[in-house]
């Protein structure tokens, strides 16, 4: 800290990095009304300016796009594509015009085996993987020709998706994948799946169909388990939905005040209110990145079964694969739950846009549809009358498909078939990996980055088997108090906006983090993605976080010394005045 003894206190404070700035505070107040993902653009601009003025590197830990990819299922995809083109040329070939036919199903499995033998020498791992994938599916009951034809025809992309909800063998494969990864291989129900263009499309489809079918109406009450991914906070506020939101807050802490990011009974009991129609959660959470513990699962299930049995649940479980033996609510409460699962993070496939919505074959959504008021039931029967002879019995998950194409285009609905085949290959990699080598490596990569960051902050990271670690939410109010005391944090709140910390990080160090308050987390929390930088980068980020917090403390110390000096001066002045009065009294 610079020597400030010979300067007036106000000047010394003003010259220190990060001194309170009323103009910047106004800007930060306005910025804080926006989504953190929009604020991120301003932070990136600040960080870019920093790199032009001496900062070595822009470190953007604001967005969760991973910096890895799963290679084997991708190599398998391209090899399968080459086989499919050869199959197409076998049916019809006009090489001069680069035109071929469409893959033929009869005998295709035997031809596929021959193809795998032909690539065994130069692509041994791919040949072995595709052979094991084929054997696995056949052992599970798949017809060989039907299976390979779905792969070949699907990867060529020469036909509309049929069934439109999800291809038949693809559904079987993804269903087993979800059973393993979301239900720890102990599913309590059989699930229907709808393949969607990423988790974002799944969210849009769900909210849209819930409203269109009268299951959630304007003004209805829904609950969010917070902190939570920002769209779940923002969608209910849109005019077309206009929902009343009840927040179920993860406020549990250890006896010494550290967050566990779990939910106390007092919060879960809010769900006893039967007027709450829908519960949304991200599990493991985003941004804290912790899975629900066993007690929360059981208490949640008890509250819903006893007090709100018709509660609909949307659980977004994209990060579940980063927690060993993860348990989704689709296992605990299959009747009530629609699960959204995306392949984007685990396999490094955000650009592929691969996800599914899963609902149990018997579920609350269908039950509620059958018990709508007669007028609403009849209106919906008319809505879907063009696509089925018995529209009243159309399942919720099939309504999702129809509504995704405004019903009239239902015949061309569905995720593109090449996307579905790549999704199948991703899932098969997991299903064939009996020792979970890929999962263990993914978790090791994330954990190394997380530990590097936290150890350089100087903060304490408690061991927790429920932590996915894909993101980390750091509550600066906890660490400001623990390191520098309550008085310091009270001063900090009085003189700065919570957003100031991430703004300063960007401006002074080139580090981009998001404000945790934008996810309905603690006001002074920050959110770091552990997915997209190196372990050494996260070590730097941890150091910068510690240094910025220390800078605030240094300003406070100078301010406190200035206040002490001012108090002493006032006291001395009063003493002088009293002495002068006494002298005058004696003279009289």
C-alpha cells in the first residue's frame, strides 16, 4: 500500500485503486438491472481495454462453454457417415453428378460388420467402439438391420425424423443413458423422450406448452429453487406468462457460516401451498453447482406427496454427469417431473444443440390435461384435431412436439436426424464405459481448476461429494467479514454497489466473472465458470479476487485512520475551547 501519511485523507483515498466513484456507482446501478449474460458484454469490453493498457491476458470465466470435446464418439460419427454414403451409392450411383440413392435396410447389418473390419487397421479404436455399440444395442433387443439402418439413414439426413418425437433406437439408447447417469441405474419409471435443439429449446417448449394447454396460466404461482440459471428468473416475468414467483432459497450454512447451498425445511415447506402449480430447479445448481442432498430429496418428496401431489416439476439436470452417483428428481418423483438433459457440457457439444425432455409414461401433466374444465378441454381437442383422431388423449410430451411446430407443421417436427445419431453415439460412449473412465477424467479436470482458484483466493473450500464444480459461486460477504471483520463489510456496502467487484476485476485485471445476484444468489456473490480456461488461469483468477478484496480493505483502513484522526482533531478542538472558556472564567 502506498505511503499516504503526508497527504490529506480525502486525497489519499481518491488516489487509491478502486476508490469510491459516485459516477461509476450510477452506471453500476443501471447495469445491475440487466441479465448477467448481458452485463457480461460490458465486462468483456472493460477487460479488453485492460489488455490494451498493460494487462497480459483477458480471462473470460463468465460463460460455461467447455474447452474440451469428446473425440471418440465424434470419430465414430464421421466413420459412420462414410459407411452411410457408401450404402447410398450401393443403391444408386451417378458419380459424374455426385448423386446417390438412399440407404437400404435389408442386409445392412452384415455390410456394416464388413465395413468395420475394413477400417480396423487404420481406425482400430473407432472400429472397436462401433462394434461394441452395435453389440450392446443388439444384446438389449434391437433388430440388427433396423438399428444400423437408423444410424445410416439418420446420419445421411435424407428423411424427416420419424417418429417425430425421437427416432426409435435413439430413444432406447438415450433412455438407458438417462437411467444410468440421472438415476444411478435405478430408475423408478419408464420415460418417454423428446429430442430438442439443446436445453434452451427444451425450456422454451415446456413453458410454451404448459401455457397453451392451460396447465400454467397468467397470474399463476410457480416456485423456483434459487440461485438458478437466469432464464428461469426472466421467463416468468415476460408479459405472455406474467407468473407470480415464490423463491425457494438455498440458505443453509455450516455452524461457522459457510454456504452448503442446500435448502432448509422452512424454504421447502413453501411448497405445501397447493396454489403453486410448477416448481423449476437446476440440479446440480447453476451457479453454486451442488446437487440436492439425500435429506432434501426425501423432504421435498414428502412435502409434495402429502401436501401438493399435483405439483409439476421441471428439473434441468445438465450438470448431473459431473457428480458421482447423481440422483435426479426424475428418479425420486417420476410422476411429477419433466427432466431436461443436455449433452452440451459433458461432451463439449454446445454447438451441436443436443438435449432431451423426459417424462414418465404415467405423469401428472397428462393427469391434469384430462381433468381440465370442459370448455378448456374442448378447445384443446379442437387445437390438436388435425393430427390425431383422438386429440383429447394426446399425451403432454406429444403436445410439446406439435406445439414446437405450431401444430400445423407437426408432420415436419423433430430434431434433425444427424443430430440424433451423434447424440446416440455420445450416450453409447457412457453406456460402454463400465469403469466410468471418461466421467472420472471430466471430474478431475474440473476439480483441479476449482481447487487452483480457491487456494489462491485464500478462502476455504469445504470438501463435498455433492459438488459438481462446473461453476463456483463465491459469496464475498462471507469472506470480507471473515478476513477483515463486520465493520469493514458494513463500510463496503455503504460505499459500493455489489456489481463493483466484477467491474473492477474486468477493468484492472482483465478477468470476467458474472455477478451472482443476477442468478438470485447473494448480493455480493460472484460466479466463475470452471469449464473454459486452464488450471493456471484459474490460479491467476483466484489471486486477482484476493487482491481486489484486499484493495477494498486497504481503502477502508485509510478511511478508518482518517476518521480517527478527524475524531481526535475534533476532541482536541473541543478541549481547547473548554480550556479557553476556563481561562476566561478565571480572568473574570
